[in-house]
C-alpha cells in the first residue's frame, strides 16, 4: 500500500518541549496539507504546500508552528514550546487533483 | 466555501442501504460536493465527489438534487465496517485548496 504515511503515530511530550512530525505523501502528489483534529471535532486546516512552496497558512498556525517541504516530497511539522492545548491528532493529506488522501495521523499528547 | 448541514447521527441495519443527507443551500456554481468518512482513530477517507451529475463508484453513490441545494450519499449494502463519521464538504476547485470539515453524521450500522 503506497498511501500517505505519518511518523510517529503517537507522541507524548512534556509541556515546553519541541516536537517534529513527518509526513510522506503518495508518490507524485504535488499537493500536501496539514490538518489538526481535537476530540469530537472535524479536522481543521493548518497549511498547504504545492511542491515545495507553502501557499496558505491558517490563523491556527501560530508562530510556534512551522512546516516545511524542502524538496517537494516529504513534509515536516514542528511545534516549539508545546502547550497542553496542542494535544490533538495531526493529519497529513496529499493530492494530485481534486481528492485529498489522508494519512493515519500523529496523536500528540502534551503533559 | 458554502456551509453544509448534516444530521448528527443515524442508524442503519446491516445489509440495508444507508442514505446520508446533506443540505448545502448556499452552494455556488463552481463548488463541488465531497464526501469523506472517518472511522474511529483513523484519518479521513475520501469517498466520492460531484458537481451536478449523480456519481457512483465502488464505495458509494452520490445523488445531487437538480437545484444543487442538497445531496444524498448512498451506501448500497451497509456493513459493520461502514460505521464511521461521514462528512459532507462543499469546496471550490478554483484557488481554495483546503477542506472545511463540520461535525458530520455519526453513522452506526446495527447488526
């Protein structure tokens, strides 16, 4: 199965620590998206890349968050100085045309 | 993007057709209707999308009313594995890449 993969699947960290998540999109998909989902809510858009260019960022993406897609392939999402409110599922999706295909997500717990 | 309205929950007997409604009365001419589902603790899964014609694939059928103000997702022979939250999303294909999820419909398949 060559779907979207995300690592790690689970991350527990202490408040104030930095964390980095990785997303590997479906091969040849030029668009990559990050979403965040909290319990009981639908996913919320964070940011979007077309190839290596970051074209849109949500207001949810505070200055503690940074995302990169250095060679237009995999992407990383870093959260600096984590807060308890950052606890959520972080989802990555990729697309070539209209449909977005999601990975399994990384569940972050900040203690 | 236009707002969608879905019932919060529905039940369907295993083996029967599950019909999930969605209202999108403010949809504009260039906006597509997308359906995704999310099984517990997994990433959302793309199901189907359409503009104005009815669509069918191996997973489901999408029926869009002639005025495009509502649609119905049909799972023809529901199984227990179809238990999930189903999201109806309206999205333009021009310059707006993100998906805006609501709270969806929690579909429970009853054995």
